[in-house]
C-alpha cells in the first residue's frame, strides 16, 4: 500500500511538472535598474503561477538577443518574452517566433510594427505619449512658478536612439514646449545618454563646460536625470535653481527627489508590466485570446506625492 501511495504521488508530481509552462525571457540589459525591476516582476509572477522561467541578459546586443530567442525556440519553451534591445529588430524576432508557432510577448519597449503583429504576439507596456507629456508639462509649470516665463534654457537627455520610448518621450517634450503656455522654454541641445547615469553625467559636464547652467534638464529616465544632477552639483550649481525631470520613479529617483534634487518623475509600473507580460505569455500558451496591446498607465510623481511611491516597484 505504501509503495502504491508513493508511486501515485510521484506520478502526480511528474504530471504537474510536465504541465507547468516554461517561459524564455530575453532582457535588454541586466545592468539597467528599470529592466531589473521588470525582471523581478516577471520572476515573481511566474513563481506565483507555478510556471518555469529562464531569463537571459542580452547585454544591449541585437545579435545576442536574436540568438537567445532562437535558443528558446530550439529548447521548446511554451512562450517567449522580450524587452527589446532595438525597436527595429522586433520584426526579425517576431518572424522567428511566428515560424515556430510559439507565442511572443514584447514588454516595455514597443515593437516597430505593433499594429501588424502576427497571431499569438502582443505588447504589454505603457503608452509613451503619456510619459513625456506628463513630465514636460510639469516642468513647464514649475518653471513658471519660479518666474522663468520670460525665457528659460533647457537640455534634453535622451535614452537610446534605437528605442521607441526615447524617441516618443523626446517628441512629447518638444510638442509640449511648442505650446503657447510653454514656448518660453528654449531647447539648447538634446543628446543620448543610452539610458546611463554615467553617460548623462559626462554629457551634462560637457554642456556646462560649453555654456552656463540651464534652467531645466529633461531626461528620458531617472538614471539619466540623476547623472545630470551629479554633474550639476559637482559644478557647484544650486539645485533649487534648476528643474530636473525624469521618468520611471525608481527608488533611486525617489530618494533624489526626497533630497530636493529631482523635481518631477513619472511612475512606470515595472512590476505591473513584468507581471502582465507573464500573464499574457501564459494565456497565449493556453490558446486564450489576449488583446494585441495591454497598457499599464503612467502616473505623475512630484515631491507632494512621492512618499506614496516609495517601495512600489
């Protein structure tokens, strides 16, 4: 009887393991703080759902990310999740997954041809039109409150130029600064930091060497905003005189805001996006219908409500 019970338990366990879905994930870069939050959100949701998950670091390399996707296909995963190294590389990844009949979920960074994704492929992320718009409008209001409406100089620190998010966020800022309410703001220059704190610090140092202190710095992400802040402070500039904006509301960003350095950021729900990506992947693997686009809303964060976002991601 004891042997029978043990055999039955083992059979049940093997059956459960056999039925557990396995998801392959290619993350653009493990060194990026926000991508780390996305990864954590995916792993937590997969554990909650009892799914297997294998996460690989693409290290900002398009070819490496393609190889990872091909390897996932070769090992027979039930679904694939990708945070893109290059928006324009999405079509090749999409074709590989479609050819293999394996569901593919793009998370956080939109594929280049989102409107024409094949069956069993979706995007889970946030609408980037909201992010830069919320950031830029708040920067504009803060500059007005400082009495700068007669004229203000600003720099834009962009993310990676191969990412749709960086391009859209920058476009949002330019559009807001072109409105009647905010056209007193002059964009002196805009350059890419590749989302990096160190690169942004070097970039801001170069701008300061070439000219005077700006009235505003608008960064495509918090890491770049913090880099710019470090350069400004290293050059003896009082942060009370500069409005600095970021996006993501990372914990480092919120601590910078608490210290009085970062003026505004925009909460991007990494856990929500990562968990939503796993939910979509599992649903597609089961043959269930999933909306082609699943948006997780952005939220404006200022010193007035920053405490509400501590430890949210």
